[in-house]
């Protein structure tokens, strides 16, 4: 899989994408991550990538020409399954979207900055818009890193234990059950006896019950999704 991330602040992406599971996946050759500085196609001697907003609104807007030229450079080299714009008004990222995108071969992730991007980019170049929540952050870089992490950890071989991703929260529209490790008792707080029983059927039954209980308490809307 190949992920190309377009940004005006590439430094914001270097650390989140160069450690832990993502770094191991890159080193194993499971994924390529390429971070591109849109200023490469900036206009004039100062490599300008933004300009004032038509209509007089406050804030600067990312210009169409640098973004268009960078996307054209990439799409001339290979076919992309998706060109994704990280936007607060896009579809809300969930595990289903991450699962779907993990099966793609090549994707572009475009990070907005300033007031946003010229809307013509969204109309004519972007194929999908994704949000990480109903709030606004300074730019699309951190959301892009979050999306990339959610996708990459699902690629077979990225995790040490491949079954781990299958038991994550939201994989089956349920939250994960509680997890424990040694010691079995600490400060008077005990691990549930069933987890120490060595009986796989009882343990699985307990985990299933706990997943439903936690979902009902913390994310009841997920249970509505399962009933549809």
C-alpha cells in the first residue's frame, strides 16, 4: 500500500509516522508513506500557497494551483483509489472506513490549513472527505496522521499478533471488554476469577457479555447499528 500526504507543514507529520506500529510496517515493506510539501508548487519567489478569501471573510485560503499541480504530478505517475481531504464536515471516521481504506492500493490524503482550501479542489479533485470529529483543529496534518495509523495497523503483518486488530473496539460495532495483566491482585483489586479459570468457553462468554454491557453504557448508539 502507498499513502501520499500533501501538506504545507510536513514537519507536523514526521514524528507521528516514524515510530511504533507505523514505522514497523514501513520497515517491513507493507506500506510506503510519502509526505509532500505543497510549497514545492508555491507561486512566486516566496512559494506562496495561500491568498485572501473572496468575499472578504477573515483568514487565508489555500490556492488551487499549487494543490492541483501536486496532485497532477502524482496521478500522472500512478492510479489512486482515493483522494481524501481531511475536513471537519466530511464523513465521520469510524472503524468501518478504516477497514475499507486498508484494502486500497494507493491513496492521497490532502491536509487543509489556514481557513481551508479553495472549494474547487473539493469539487473537482477530491473523491472523499473524512472528519475525525465535530471540532476544528489548526490543520489536517494531525487528522491525516490519525487516519494513516488507523489504516496501517489493519494491514496484515503490521501488528505482531494479527488477531489483535480483530478484537479492537468497534470492529464488530461493540466496545472491547476489559483487559487485565499480572499481578492477579494489587492493592486489594482483583482480576475477575473467570479470566484465571483457564476455560476458553467461559472466558469468551464473559468477554462477549462485557463488550455488550460496556457498549450499552458508553456507546448505546452502536447497538442500534447492530440491530439494523
